[in-house]
């Protein structure tokens, strides 16, 4: 009987260091989420107050409003666009990192990780400067003779995609790289030995074995872009704002908490839906050793 | 028709400052079961990889079936390699693994099906087509690796310690199977190992390697009975090693160890007579425990049992010779001696013709 008590206690005590974190997450994450769900079923009153009734009005309004449906669609496409740009270029970078050695590898590491050492907003303002009509790129184009007037590359979809691309790239590269390092180089030796050219060996061996990394990295990229907030705000016009930005506006500017909360929940819902679809679609893809 | 399947000319391989292969001249005849035998780091795997095309030499050339293949990439050579860890493609099933090389050659799927089935029958793995590598045991993976290599019908099959990852019983079984397979398909096999038992029992020719050089090439019998130097003598089989000097006395050649033990030896090269440092090798199977009634060999001494190791069928005795500090070890059958204990006095002896001198 004594032994039993000892065992249970021993196990429980390992949870103690986690308690502060659990409390933090409950108070600052879980509870606000629950509150948001509750708000989304409420009715907006003046000055940001909420009438706590149960109504589906917010959701109905959202899905019948062509404006917001457009925003939702844009958010979907934005995710796809960023993915399309990130997947191949990130693969090249991850592959180069994988094949490099010694000093070259260290330099590549630093280049890839460097953006993560600076604050996102600061970086985005950096792009603001780079892409503006008074910025260095525009100057360069004029100097070389590609254009004869200042070029403004900001406040359009490409600028937003570019910003998100630079944001997601490091994570995609690192995820893919970690999967690539799991591939035993022996397999490529075998492929060559059996008659495969370098390209064939890549297509038949390296690519399939790296697929789990590509998928994991792409999903992260998609989710990040779909729910992006800072980049569309800083590099885009209202036309390019994603749903997340609109949710913030609803709550903080327009002070329609229920409507904004509903948008937030809709973002959450679609993010979870995407992750679910990924897990079903790619469940056959395992990480092999 | 070329009789030589593979040969290398003055092959040198350096990794930075380290010399992995130092002027290797290899000659493998077609149909040989040729073994590269040596300890870790002697260069045998590097040599194999150079033959297969996965490494390029620093200097020298590799000629396969009469053609200079030194700079031909691995995928254009007609060699196939089997690695120690077999390395079956983990994301493909057995059928696709075996078919891989054939698909690279753009063989028709009808042909491929036929070939894969043939090979599975040959290696006694029929019915395993749709299994994945992780579902197979070590021995099964090994056989599929063989099938995959044989599918492309290579001129030379290169095996890099393929049995090292198997347990003893399975290894012994696979050795027999490999020898059978070699006889059946008649291709040239080049096999790398550090296990001399494997080499002795399977090879038609052995090249004993040491630090990037080939010390001796010969049949297992030649290598074992007539080693050219003490390295080969010690690497193959067991050896009692005694250091000392030799001199002539009454038309006999006497060897005297550093601690004063003297016995008669037979030597083939008279040169050794003039050198001061001589090594005498005596194989344990040539030393016998002598009973009262036995006829005495050329040399015999009184000694005491210093230590013994039990190996089931045999017991290895270490006997300290009474008149000096030397210890000789020998093997006896467990049934030979009734009582074995530390300190028991025994008489041991060996013939002078069984001494190998360097």
C-alpha cells in the first residue's frame, strides 16, 4: 500500500515544473480563446460593449458578405502563392546547406538564420525602404537603364508575397534540412552504382525521401501566410489585407468585438481544417531512415 | 577474351595527407571469388569503392574487362556493389528495389517482371515482392540486396563486408550460400572483410592488405602455410610468436629466444642466418601435448599449464616452459586430457619443420 502511494507521487512530481507554464497557457491563451468563441456568438452594442445573447448573426453576415468572402479567398490564394515561391527556392537552399561542409556550411547557416535574429516588423520596414520608389532597387533600375522613372514596388500583392516569403523561408529551410540530414547518403551511392545519373538519383531517391520535410515546411508556410498580420499591414494596401488584419480592425477600430471575434474563430477553423486535410492526404508519407 | 576481370595499375589514393592506398597493383581473374582481407583502415574498402566508381584514385588506373575505367562514373560501369548495411531503398518495396537498376536501363516492364521473378527464385525469396525493407530480417535484406545487384548483370560483383551485421549462425549459413551462388552464376566476386575465417573458407584467392598495400596474394592454403612475412603469418590463423637469434650448431640450425629457450628450426632462406633479429612463428595446431608413450618430435620441453580457455569442442592451453620465460599456446580437444588445472606439469613439443621463420 505504501509502495503504491510512493509511485504515484513520484510520477506526479515531474509535472510540477510544468505548472507555471500550464497556468500561463490557460490564463493567457485558453481562456481568451474561450472568451472569443463566446463573444463571436454575441451582439455588438455601442462603444464596444457586447450583448451576451446566442446569435449566429456574425457568422451569417460574414459568409453572406461578398467583401469578406473575397478577403477569405485572397487569404487562401496568398498562402498558395507564398508556398509556390518558397517550396522550390527553399529546397535549393536546404539542399545546398545539406551538401556543404565546414566553413561554407557555417556561412550558409548564418545567412539563413540571420533574418531571424531581427524583429519581424523591423525587417518589414526594411523592405518598405528597399521596395519604395525612392529606394535602392528603384535607383538601381534607373541607373542601369531598365526604367526611366522611379518604380514603386510596394503596396501590391507581390510585395506582400515577397515579405511573407522572406519570413517563412528560414523555417521551411530548417525543417527541410533536418529531414534531408536523415537521408543516408548510402542510398544515393547505391542509386549511382545501379546506373542512375545524378538527376535520376535525385528524383528517385532524394526527392521522395525529403517529401515529409517539404510537406511539413509548406504547411507551416501556408498557415503562416494565411493568418499573416504584420506583412500585409506594412507592405500592402487595404486591398491586400488578410482576414487577420480585418479581424483586428473590427475589434480595435470599429469596436465590433463579436464580428471581429467571429473572424478570428473563422481563421482558426480554416487553419485546423488545412492541417486536418494535410494529415489525411499525406498519411502515406512516412519519414524513412 | 580477357582473362583478367579487374586490375589496377599503380593505384594511389590520398585523403589529404593520409595515404589510403599506396601503389596497389591488383589482378583479379574472371570468375574468382577474390577476397581483400585486412584490418580496419588498411584500405580495402577504399580499393573496392574505386573499383566500383564511388571514389576516384589520386594516381594510377583501374581496368575492368580490359577497358580503362578510371574516370568513368559509377553509373556507367558494369559493376554492382553490396554494402555492409545493405541499404535497400526504404521507400520502395522489394520488387521496386530489385527493378531499380533495370528501370535505369529502360528495360521493358515485361522483361523486368521476368528478371525479378528469376532472381527471387535464385535467392529463395519468392513471394516477397510487395514487402517493404523494414519488414524484412537482416538475412532477407541481404538477399534482396544481392538480387538488386545481380539484376543489372554486372561483370563484377563487389561485396563490402555484407555479412558483418548478421549473427553468427546466420553468417555461417550465408557463407555457404554465397559460395554456392558464386559457383552457380559464375561471376567475378570481389569481397572485402576483416574476418579471416570468412576469407579462408570462401575465397579462391586472397589479397592480404596492410596500411594501403597488398602484402601477399595467394590461395587460402598458400597464405596460411607459406606466409611471406610475419604480418601475414600473424593475421591469418593463430601464431605463437617468438623473438630471438639463430645460429648454426653441428649442422643444425638453432633458434634461441630472448629468454634462453633453444630449439631446432628449419629455414628455407639462408639469408636469415645472417640477421640478428629473427621471428619464429609456430601455429598452435603443430604443438602437441606429449604423453609418456608418444614418440618425441624434434623439440620437446617440460612445462606447466599457465592458463586455459574453454571453447566447447576445444580447449586452448597456455603452457609456460620450465627452462625459460616463454609461453606457448596450443589447442587440444576437450576429450584429450582428463584433468586440466593451473600448474599441472605437461610435456609439449613440435617438429622443426613446422617453424616459420622471418
